[in-house]
C-alpha cells in the first residue's frame, strides 16, 4: 500500500450529486440506513462513473489503492470502492472524497473455489482502520523478502493501531493471502500478490549486489533512484505495479548506509 493524495472532487461529479440529492423523486432526504441501502445504491449508480474512475485512475497513478496492482479507468479493470461502506454512511455514499479505485481482487479469475480473494472482493462492507489517505500509516508499511506485507512497529505508531492495521491487511483485505493459525502464509491470493512483491524484492536485492560491486551504492546514489521513483507518483504519471515495495527497500537501504557512513 502507498499513500494516496486525495484530489478535489471533479466539478461534474459535484454537480451531479447535488442534482441527485435535489430531485424529489429520488427521496434522498428520507433514506435511512441500513434499511434503504438498496435505494441509496441506486442513487450511487446514477453518478458519472466514467469521470469518477478516470479521476481515481489519475490520482492513484494507475494502481489499486490496496494491493498496488495495475488498474485502468475502465469498469472492467477498476471498481469504485467506498472507504466508509455505502450501507454505513449516507452522506459519504455519494461523496467522491470517500472513493478509492480498487482491483477486482481475483473475482474475475475463473471460478476455482480454492482461490483466495483480496481487496474489496474480500473486504465487502467490513470496517477498515488502515487508510491509504493517511500518510503516517502508509509510511509504516514494510515488506519482507518473502513478499509479505507488514506494519512496522518502529515507526512511532501506537501498538494498538499497528495491530489493527495488520489485522486489516491479513484478515480483511487478505493482502497476504491465506495464513495458518501460526501466521504462516499457506496460499497466495488469486492475483498472486505475494509472488509479485517477492519478485520486486529479488530484483532490488540483485540491483544492490550489482551496484555494490561497482562501488556505486551510497546514500546519494540511492537518493537519485528514490527521487526518480517518487516522480512516478506525481501529476498524472502512471506508476510501476508494487512501487511501494521498491521504494521501501531503497529507503531502508539508504538509512542503513547513512548509519554506516556517519
Ligand atoms: Zn487490489
């Protein structure tokens, strides 16, 4: 997961929401949750989804908000996710500021029952504590060489928060596939998230070896690489899948090197 800088609600989306709320036949004011979830969903369906998807695609640089796999702005490759579930919050149900672009989490990858779903396909309406719009939280995300994603305890977050975030990762979003009762990973997700992240880890470690052999591996050298990666997360650039993994490993290595050189 990486930090997502939420942008302004597109004007066209804003206008349409006001129109939906104002139209007496829609009965927005009278809707009560959770009883009228279905009616509220019908109102959500009236929203300009294409505009919403393309705005989300741009602000997330083409990556699923949860797993960092490639999404596109087409409805085939992106779902509009309500961070606060539609059935829980009427005001936010029609609010762009509550939306994330997410992948299908393996839902479309055949009908194999052993498939482990992830992201919204696994979460459904469950509540989340982990939040991709929260910079401090996102800076505490780390990756093991195995490809496993975890929340670091040495980033100054409250231990209780760390535990909740890790539970969201493991049990609600299933970003570590299926784990046994000892917390060991026994199966990757249908979308192969662990394998995908592991291959980035492998690639970074062989880069480090190569650079080290050439005596290039210094904090300054890595700073240049980090800035180049961060550039992918600016403006409307499209970022590499799993970019957070590479960024994390570069920054961690840089920190180690700085200690070593000081
Ligand atoms: Zn995803």
